[in-house]
């Protein structure tokens, strides 16, 4: 048995976390999105929105956390809610420069399969950690998909639908039970 790293990408509010939580409930190993954790830690330090106040500090924390998640993969299938290339892709969205170390990390740590969840207005909600509008979420999703393609990934789009249908789609493509 080998290590398989399966990545779920998409803009905010596409249902990634719901799919990840359901996979976890079914016994699969998952690596959760860490941006909320980074945001909450910063808020506990008195920084309301680290992403807005110090984007590089936020990105550096995300990158370190996602590299750690990548390294902590165990034998079998590992599902990830967002990946290392999401960090520089978000810099494309914000117009910030992309440090070479981010590009190097994208090339050094490669995922086996990338699934993309498309923007879905019917389920989109903003909250304290998700401040983007739906239109911004669509833009982010497009940037993410293009950035992954530029890294020679071929994101597989998961159709919108009930979580059961989305998981069945993933399992069919991975040929798992």
C-alpha cells in the first residue's frame, strides 16, 4: 500500500468542507482546511483579519501548515481540503507578489489527484472568516483551476449536487469502495 494524496480545491463556499467532513465520518483520513484555524489564532492575538491586515504573514502560516499536512500523510488515501498551490493562487487573486519559496513548494510537494468543486450560488454563504462575495468566489475558483493547470495538474470537476452524489463521483474516479 502506498500513500495517495487526493486534493479538493475550489473557491470559498463550494462545499469542500462538507465533502471532507463526510469522508472523515466514513473513515477516510482527511486533512482539514487550516485557514480558519490561522484566522482564529490571529483573532485570539487581537488581529481581527490577518489575511487583510498582513497577507504575507497569513500566507506564510498557511504554507507552513499545508506543507506539514502533506508531510503527515499516512499509508492509504489522504484527502486534503485545499493544498499548497492554493497559497500562491490566492496571491494571484489579491495581486500580491508570489515568493519563490511558494513556487518551489508547489513543485516539491505534488498531489496525486486534484478534484475541483465549482462555484455554487445556492449553497454560498459568507461568515466571519469568509468575507468574499459570490462573484469574488467565482473569480477565485477560476484562478485556482488555472493555477493548478499551470502546475501540470488536470483538476477533475465534481458536479454540484447532494454530498452523497459528490462522494460517489470521487470514489468512482478513484476506483475505491
